[in-house]
């Protein structure tokens, strides 16, 4: 299987920019389409490879996963003789290993709304880690988040093992396309390319508000945060970006007549980083998560 990838530029540092690892994350896909048109007319000191829709079968379905039900972000490095998602992973893996740098852009998908962030794994190689910190800050979103490097099956785990500095981005999500998130992704990729010396671009004023590094084993694994204790209708009690104390209410789950089934307390103090955009939940579904930042007294 081959991915629909295009490269612009010549010899030199090689930046790989991908979107659409999940089929319902649309803002980065549109951003990469527009980046292609911008970069092919710009002088480059190196190469940029762009893949706007990595997971085309999932995109056709408008869902996170393709028809085999596998999550591409848990399937890397894949198998060339496997299912559709495994074959896509196997096709993407050499692109990552051959690159010098990786930017993998995501959103909260249909199910979640998220604060915009640029994240990276806390790589054991100090030089790789420093470069990732530089790239994440350069992307210039309000949150910079370093998390455990030990989550497997992901684009960043392939990059980690290959020694390729890599960041991921979360910008957008929910059921309506967010034009601002598209712009953030375009500007962020150009900022990263500039920080790596591939293009000339003035450094913009910093939008970074929070820098958090958290090496706990499940840090960065969003889908396991705050699982719903019951199936029903989720009503949030705190909004995206709101401060919450440990034990404070993130929301409640009610039955079709509004009777309380369960409350969902925050597992730690911080700000609401992401929140379920679709009210219907099954038991075990994540209803959102908290970024562990120090709260002002």
C-alpha cells in the first residue's frame, strides 16, 4: 500500500508533516492541503513531505478508525500483510524513519473539543528531547505538553525508536469545522519549518501559556481519562479551559428523564484540557481530561 504523499524542496533537512491519522480529524487535513500550495511557491533549504489524509478508509467513513476497527495510532509500525489499518501503518513507518523531523497533527475528532496544544514524548536522548521542545514551542499554541515516551503503537513511538525528533498537535474537534484551528495548524507548521532553518519567517509573538512535562505512565493517553461510570447523557459542570480542583465536579451523567446516575469528579487539579462534545456516553467512555497545571490561589 502507498500513501498519497508529496514532497517539495531539494536536498537538506527533511520535515514530514502528516494529518488524518484518524478519519474524523478534519482541520489538520485542510491545513496540509493549503500548506502544499504555500510551500511549493516558497524557497526552501531542505525538503518537506506532506500527507494530508494518512487514513483514507477512515476518512471515507468519517470515523476515527477504518473498516477493520483498528486505531492507526495504536497500530504502528504495522504489517504489510495485515489488515487495512496495519498496511497503512506499514506504509507510514518508512516515511517517518526516513525523515529528519515529524509533525503529526490531530484534533479531538467528532467526540471531543480540546484546547490547542503541541506535545512530545520525554525522549531519553537529550539532544532529541531538546529539539522536540524547540519544535513544540515554535508551533506556538497555548499549551506545550511533554508526556511519557513509553506509549506504543503510535507515530511518535516509531519516531522515538528511530531517533527522529517528533511532535504531535491537537487543534480543533467537535462536529463543526473550526477555521481558526486550520489557521493555527498552517502557521504552526510554517513556524516549525522556520525554527528548523527550512524557510525564512519572522518569529511571531508567543501564544504559549502553559508548559507542562509529566512523565507518569499514562500521561498523554487521553482516551483513558475520566471514564464514564454509567451510560447515559453527560452534562458538563466545568467548561473547556476552566480551573478544577481534585475532587471537584467535571460533570454528571443522567438518564433520559434527567435523573442522576453518576457524578464524575476530577482526578487531579488543573484546567479542563478536553471535553466530550457528544452528550451520549457508554460506560467507560472518556468524558474529558485535566491538564495538571498549578492553580492560582
